[in-house]
């Protein structure tokens, strides 16, 4: 029936926590793979680029490199390479902070904003369709339980 | 308060589906980053290696390369490189199938099995602790809702 994934070989005696983690990973991997493939096919762009533009689109005064990498949960080095490419293409600007010239602030340019705005309605449709099997109440409940999980993981991982 | 992540800049008017996707991605990224860091610190190993050994540990007759890459949801190329390294280290074996010599079957060796068994109790503890903020009932409900989501994503993505 369904394609094999990380959960397939779990045994009935396996722990609930492990099942939950593998199912969570399966869900996010499936959605991510789908969004990645569609971004490439439809807009000839990559998921890291889309994610970076999305974060900047929601930051009216822009973001420092550190803020960007924290929000994207990737290393500073990854953000630097990606930003280099987007600066060259004119989609984002990168300027030293007036009060601390070692710190760089990234902003979406007008071109970058137009490029991102052209993709968002389609991107939202993809996400909507992938979640269409859940009722609004189920989505709200899932959001709440994932909120609890996020807190639980953060406190176990000792993150601030 | 909490570290900024992909959800941080969401607006109250944003759609439930988008919120859900970003929260799901945040949860799985947080757990994955934690497991990755701990595997490196505690066992000097990587998450892809651990995942591959885990899949083989649950497959008594081994897995073909195709089965492995499907379960790990990564490309065949990635699995090949990883398998090469594990064969060299004597943790897995790779033999042609008797009835189809173009197909390769991967199995855990005795050494591989011992190496994996030495890591699993600790790995389970990490996962348990990260989920300790949820009750058994909440975990069971979350598992159920993620099961619905998985089906919904698979049917929207047209996957078998």
C-alpha cells in the first residue's frame, strides 16, 4: 500500500516516543521533499533560498546574519554562501550596521520582494493541499500538541 | 524567552496550514539537531550512519539498496557512499542477490550489530527526555494526528 519509510520496520513493542519521533520525521521529510521538488519545477529555485526570502519578507527592518541563521536553524556559513548568491542576483541587500560595522544587515530588495510575492500564493496552495485531509479542529489540535513538544524539546536540549 | 526559529515572524493573520508546517519543521529540526550533536559527541558517529544501521537492524534478511534509500527517504547515490564507508569499516556487508546479480543486498555484520546495540539505549533515552513534557495520552494523540497528516501528504503528493 504505502511507500516504505523510517517507520516501516517498527515493531509493535517499540516505544511510543520512538514511534512519535520517526513519524514526525517522516511527515516533515515528506512535506519538505514535495516543496523542494515543486519549487524547483515551478520556480527553478531551491528550498533554502525560498526560506531565506520568507524570513526577510517578515522582517521589515531586515535581519542580521546571526538572526537569519538562528531563524533558519542553519550555520552562519550556510547563510553566508546563500546570501552571497542572492546579493549578486539583486534579490537582497547586505549593508554594515551603522553602529557596529562588523555586523551585517540583510534586507529584501524591491526585486527580491516581487520575486518572493510571485511565489507565495502557489506555495500556500501546495501546503494547503497537503493538509487537506485534516479538519480545522484537527489542525488546531496538532498545532497545540506540537507547541507542547517544541517546549519539551527545548527544555531537554537546554536551549534558551 | 525562547530562541527565534522559523515560526518567530509569523503573523496572527497567517494561515493555520502554514503555521502547522513551520511548527512541524521546527520540532523535527530541533530534535534532529540535538540527536545529531549527541551522536557526534557521545559515539563519534553521524545521523545518516545511525539511521542506516537502525534500518538494517530491523531487517533480518537485510535490504536492497533501493529499499534502504526508500526507507531513509534519501537518494540512491547518498546511500551508496555511506554504504561504501560502512563496508570498509566492517559494519555492514554488501552481496549480489543470488537471483539478480545486478541487485545488491546490504546486511548488518556481527560487528555492526554490536556497534548499533551499544548506541540504542542511550539514543532512546535522548528521545524519551525530549518528549518528557508530553503525557502518554498526548503522545498517543499526536501520533494519531501525525498519522492522518502523513496520509494526507501522501495522497496530495501522489505517492503510492
